C-alpha cells in the first residue's frame, strides 16, 4: 500500500508544473458536464455504498454519504461556478526599497496536497476542485464507506476532464484501498505531500494530525464542529424560533445548531423554543457542565444542548471555551449588545440574527471549501477555499549595485 500511495503522490507532485489557470478552468467546466453525463453511474455507485453502510453508520453519517439527484446536480453546478471564478491573483504586494531593490510577494502553489476524509463523497470534488483551481495537485483518500462513489468521481469525472483540457490526469491521485493504514501513510510523506487536509471525526483527525507532526507534515484539520445560537436580551421571539428551525434543517453537518444558549432576560421564550425542538424531533440535553460540546455521535446526533446563561459574558465564555470555535450567532434587536458579542467571540464565524448554517465556503464566498479550519493561530481559518491554498514567496530584483 505504501508503494501505491507513494506512486500516486509522486505522479501528482510531478504533474503540478503542467497546471495553469486557463486549462484548469476548462477542465473544471468539462468536469461539470461529465457529472451530468455520468450521473447514473455516480448514483449507482453511491447506492451500492449506502447499501453496504446500512447498520454500520448512524443516520447523520448516512446522510453525509448519500448523493441523491439534487446533490449530484449540485456537484456539477459547483464545478461550473468554480470554473468561472477568477484565478488566484499571484502578486500579493510589491514595493521598492530605498536602495533600489524591487520587492514583491507572490502566491505560489504548494505542490501536491493530500486529503483524508470520511463518508462524504462530495468532498472529493470540493477538495480536488479547490486544489486544481489554486494550481495544486491532489491525492485523495476516503474511508471504505464512500470509496466506490469517490472512485467513479475520480475515474469518470475528474481525470477525464483534465485529459480533455490537455492536462495530466494523474495530477489528481486516489488511494484505492479502504484500509485505514492508508491514512497513516498519507500523512508520512513530507517530501511529496507537505500538507494534508484532514476531515472527519475528532478522535481520528487528532490522531492523524499527531502522526503528521511526527513526520514534518503540516495539516489543515476540520474535525469537531457545532454551531452556537445565543438568544440574547431583546431577542425577537419569532426570529429566535425561525433561526432555531433554520439551524436544524440537516443534522449530519458541522455547522448545524449544537448549543442553544438562552439569556435570562429572554428565558420566557423557552417554552416556545422547546416546542420547536420537539416538533423537529430534537432531544434537549441539559448537562450540568458543558464539555467541548458537539453532537456528532449516534446517541446524540438528534439532540441540542440547552443552557440558560446569566449574561452575554457567560454566553461568550461558553462559546469560546467549551465548543470547537466553529461558529456562533446572537439573536437580538439591540445593536450594542450584538456588537459586544461579535467583538468578543473568537470563533471562525460570528453571526447576528442569522443561522450558523451559512458557515460554508460556497455559501459565503461562492467557492466550495476544502474544509473549515478552527485553529487559533495565524493562517487560513474558517472555510478554506482556493484563495487560501498557496505559499508566500518574496521576489527581489536588483541592478547588481545593492549590498548590505
């Protein structure tokens, strides 16, 4: 397996130099068309994957795995829109020093990038598309649950589209074994795959990130999620109910409502909010203490954690310290209170009178994402798109007379 993965990575790494903006845009457009032409093959592969996963995956995971006709159509639509987006601006900034040296900072490709993700076949297209758009190669690895569908997407859509645009199809590689050892190998090849995008369960992703660090491989990790909705003082009851419902339209996604905080000033709204949750079939959890809350297991998938808080400060502290930091929203008609919330919440996305379900690259920027990075260090953070997948390079031009 190591030899196979190294071969895929080496081929993708070598092919990156052939990429340029116009042919890549053409390839993405062709891929959009091929999704439509091969929709029956995609659906058949996905049906087989779903059938094999019954009884092994919970309802949320099965929902993520499923590609029904509208979702297949959405794959093509997103590829078409990605094709039409402007290419990444390569010159970041430029200036001239007093000694006459011309300096510019350039955005250059990373090279080949690995990606490990679980039972979400659409992620294969999202990640590969973003990497290609930023002129990077990709080596994709998914779990056994989605491997059949992802294989069709790579072999019948992405690679033929690249070839049709005159680009090397091997610039998108695929780990074709469902063995979990493949993920460990993927994060152990720093000279071929210096960066690996990780999407999946918290425990698995954390373990792979530690493994990657031991090999000198950097990671962009999207693991824990869960949105916070804070019903603040001066919250309109109708809006609060509408946002609770809008935040729970899908359970198997990371940006859904997970922690519902209700200010004591709005505690009178609790009966109506509970009624909304009950109508949606959502159980209410009220633990004495929050503990990095995220309802992403089979026992908690159809639940929301509820807490009444004494103040905005308590709400923000819980959102900052006891959740993943993905996203939080405040419901209030008081602009001053909203400003305080937005200024003190440290997560990747902060909302006012809007659902955290919009914490999504395509929804916010018009570009599908590789994932949502919740790291609290400088670098790409929040929804990561092709605009973030580059390295900075200084370019300096002189006339031979400059010296230190």
